[in-house]
């Protein structure tokens, strides 16, 4: 029972059942491979090394996306962090393999090494997030009620019982221990070599023993004064060294023992001591363990069975001696630091860990845990303890003070890491100051976003997404800035699924803005379909996004490029791009009304600019079922909303206009290309029967073709006259005049309704006089002089009031042509209106 409730942590500090079952399980899970995470070798085969390993890292974009999609429930929130760290770990392994294979040479290896260093710190940060927030969110929440009921430990309990209870009720101490566990699990000390692989089991100080037994000495020990006895205290007591080889072995062993303790593996340290024959060191390393006598605790209930006593009953004496060793200059730095770990001696630890931010943080927090544990024992255990030096108790610090000290460390590498991005992120996560962390990230974006790589933005964005999910985000606008910056980095990659997915957590305004920027760069139809599907799957407001995209493209002025203005009848590349943008509004049938509105807006501009081909191409972008779709949506034509009703009529006006213009072009082309009259034969060839016969056949063919041409011109003139009249006599209130609506649309200001009405009025004054002139030309050349004169009656009619669209100059031009027609009628013995003259 006692074993299940209590164990010693791998770092050499006590953990309670809560600490053991939850915190250590969290750490072990972060180190365990996940079956669902595939290796990069299965997802990427990079045969070209020109990118120096960048493609290996770039696979993380899609892998992070896949991980988030695979873990959507709240219960999987912390599983996401483990999967993210494993994805990064797989990339590290691939990059290390490429370095070993010599890919990219020295420069490529340098770039890959930098990437590996970054990814290792990213992995460590994901593990830190998982471990510390698992306790904060789940463990602390579950035990909060119990914590409030208990203010301290049980008076008179054993050391083990008191500290077990302390870990159970003190969340701050648990967090300290979590940080230590994290620092030990992420330790990557290159000097922490396993000496068990280099030597067979040996006797302690065997070279010194050999020299003492052979007074003549050996090669390395001759004429050197060494200790005269071989007890563990001899070198210090006699102030003489061991044999030079043993001194070297001692130093190597001390380094390995400390490295094992720094990794949190005290068992390995014990094995090393026994392997090297220094069993007294192994015994010394056992002296820190907390004491408990289960026989006393059971109160004699098991009379016939005596249980073993745990821990060191004179731990206080051992700790006082360890402090003196750590504080003495007569021992090497590794021995002092090893003693300092278990006695809370910070100076000895700093002397060995002064050049690494994580090592210094580990040393500080280990000391703080030791002080807190020791003070709890001395407060609640009734036993009398040896006093610890005053310097021991004066070493108490808060986490904020620890980080402040690291920020002003003398070592430049420590100071640089503390003020770097990773150091700041890890510091804020440990302090649980997420609001300040997000503010700092935003400052990085504002002051140097160009210096932040896409992978740094990926890292920051996913931290923010996690903090948002667990409710640690205080300022949503700042959080959105970070996610939006990552989306902007993804725009360059052009992956619709990723962009849509990471746009989804943003506000509607940012969703529309960012995804619209992406859509503006997509030109192929299939790619556009995929982009729309991705947006729909991500739950984006596709209708608003596509509308914003089309409007933005429509209002953007694009340079003409190297070719300059296109030839007459051709469409420039910029106009073609704008027209093609209407395709975004075709994919969803419910956007037919928006498509009609945007198409009409573009046709107004093209018509005003006399770009008839652009206008025709825009008109063809609207599907033929637009009227049916609109009516089907609302049930009947009478139920159309004001905007849809007005845009539908405007669309039909352009349809009539294009029909009339196209009909005139066809008539004009036909009229100007009559059959060519055959060349008459000369007088000298009149007697040649064959030539005369050929000439007669050509003449006969010409007359028949001329007859067909005249008939076709007559029919085309009739159709053109009708088509042009359809423009002038458009139903209801006239061409490009909105139907009667009771009131303007609710969003009239947003639609620029007044500006639209002004544009339509300008187009009427621009186009209708031209249509009237074309109509007069057709009727005049086809011999319908009466129709030419009656055109004046149509323009003067008060029903449509077409005369109001004319300027004085335009009206004078048309009336002059009608007057000329009247003269022709008079010359034809008719009155000026084409009626017979009666006497």
C-alpha cells in the first residue's frame, strides 16, 4: 500500500500518488511513440537537396493540420500536443539521417543542424505545455475542493507521509516538480556518456592500489606523491591526490554521475558507482531518501511480520554533511554539484550549469523544491532535526525572481536564450502568464514579421490555438493577429485546405479578408472548385467571401503590362481576369442573385468605356438559368426582393442591347459586302462563243446572288430595326430604368445604390442617342424613309420621354438626319412625313 502511494521521482525528489499517477504518466506519454503518426519517409521523398532540408520541415504544415483534424473532441485536447511533438520528432530523425548521409555538404548540414536545434526546442515546448497544463486544467480542477478543506500536513506523521500530503494539496509544488521533470526529460547533455559501455566492472582506484603495493612505481606514478591509504576520505584528509589515471577516472565518473542525475535517472548513477567499485558513493546517494517506519505507522497490527524501514532516519545529518561537501572547495565541481542537488546548495549547481538556460532553471527549481520540502518536514514532523545553515534558508526564491536572474545572467548564451523567442515562450508558459505571452508575440509580429519564418509562425499559432481551447486567451483580437499571420504565411503555399481550416478560428472580418486574398490568386477552374469545397468544409462564410473577392478584383486597377492597350475587339489580360472572377459566384446556385448584381456592375463600367467585347464576355458568364433560379428561390416573380428585381431588369436590358448591337453589326457587315459584279469581256472577244457563254453564266450567277443578297439584307434590316427598337421601347419605364419599388433595399448604402442609379442615367444618355442613330441608318439605307421620320415621334413621346436623355448637340444631329430624310420624301412626291400629297 505504501509503495502504491509513494515513490521517488527519477530526478531524486519526492512525488506523491497524484504526482506519480498523473504527472509522471503525462511525461511518459510524451515520450511514447504514437501508432497513428506516420514517418516522413512515407510522406515525402526528397531527392533534390537544393532546399537544404526545407521540404522536410515543410511537411509539418500539413501534418499539424491533419493532427488537429483527427483530434476534434475536448477530451483529446492534450493528445494533440503529444501528436505535434511526435510529428516534429519524426522530422528531426529524418534531418539527422540526411546529415549522416552527407546530403547538401557542409552548408546543407549547417542548415539542417539549425533546423534540428529549433525543432528540438519546439518538441520540448509541446511537452512542457502538455505536462504543466494537464495538471493545471485537469488535476488541479479535480482536487480543488479537497485543497480548500486542507490547509497543511498532518502533525506527527512520518517524513514520507507529510510530503505525500504536501504534494497532494500544494499545486505550486506540483508545478515546480513538473517543470523539473520536463527539464530532465528534455536534457540533451552530450557529456552525459554512459561509461558502462567503456569498461568492465572494476575495482575502485586500482592504479593507486597497484602503486601503493609496488613501491617502485609505474610509468605514470613514479616520483609523484599520492595518498598513503585508500579509504574514501583519504584524498581530502591527506590533501594528496590519487594516481593520475584514477584521478582521470574519478573526474569522468563524477561527470557521468551528475549527468545521470541531471537526466533524472538516479538509478543509472547508482549503477555507475557500483560498476566502478565505489559502492560508498552509491550508499551516499541513497542518504537523501525520506524516512518512514511502516511498523510504527501500523501500530503493531501485524505482530508476526516486521516490515523494512524506508529511507534514512538520520537524513538531516546526511543533508548537513552534503551541504558542507557542496560548499567546500576541496572537492571537484562534479562532486560538489552532486551533493548540492540533494542539499539545496545553489552555488555549486550554478558553477557547473552556468552556460545553459535550462540547466540553470533546473538548478534553481530543484533548490526551491528542496527548501519547500524541508520546511514542511520540520514544521509537521515532531522529530528534532539538525539545523541547516542560514544560507540554505536564504535561498528561497519565487519563479519570477528566478527568471529575472536568468535574464541578467553573465553568460551571453544564457542571456540570449532568455531574451529569445523560445526562452520567452517557455518562461510565460511556466509562469502561466498567457496574456503577456500573447502580447509579446503580437509585438514580435508588429516589429519584425518579415524576420519570423513560416515555421515560427506555425509554432506560435498552434500555441495560441491550444491556449484558446483551454480558455487561457484574454484578448481575442491579439490571438487572432497571431493566427492571421500564420494564415498569411500559408497563402504563399496555396493549400486551400490549410488556409480554410486556419481561417475558421478567426472573426468573420478576417476570414473574409484572408481567404479572399487566397481566392484572388486561384485561376484554374478545378482549383477554384477545391477552394470552395475547402471553405465549405471549414464552415467559412463562402457567400460573403466570394462576393468580397469579386468586388475587390473588380475595383482593383491592374497595369496594362508590356503589350499596352489591346487592339479593337480584343480583351486585355486585366479585363479577362476581372471577368473570370465572376466564376466564384457560379459554384453555389444560391448566389445567382449576387452573380447577377456583380455582372451588371461590371457591364455598366464596360459599356461606359465602350468595351463591348468585355461587356459581351461578362454577359456570357451569367448562366442561362439565372431567371429560373431566381424565381425558383422566392416562388414567383412578384416576390423578388428589390435588389434582385432591379438587377434582373438591368440584366435583361443588357441582353436586349447586345442583341441589337450584334444585329446591327451583322447587317452592316452584310450591307457593305454585296456580290462583286463580274468584269465585262472586251469587244474583241464578242465573236468567241465560249467566252461569251462564260460571261453570260457569270452574269446570271451574279444576278441571282445579288437577288439573294438584297433579300437577306432586307431581312437583316427588318430584324435589326426590330432589335434596335426593342432597346428604345423597352417595357415598363424604359431601358436601364428600374421598375417601381416601394422602397430601396435595406443595405442601399452598402450597395452604392445612388451611385448605381447615376451610372444608369449616364448610360441612357450615352447609349440611347447612339441606338437612335443606328436605327435611322438602318432604316435609311434599307429605304424605310417613313420609319426614319416616325422615329422622331417615338423620341418625342411623353410615355418614355426619350428626348430627356439627349443633349442639344445630340438632338440636333438626329433631327438634321431626319430633316434630310424628309427632303428625300418630298423629292419622292410625298409629304415630309411620307404620306401621299393630296390636292
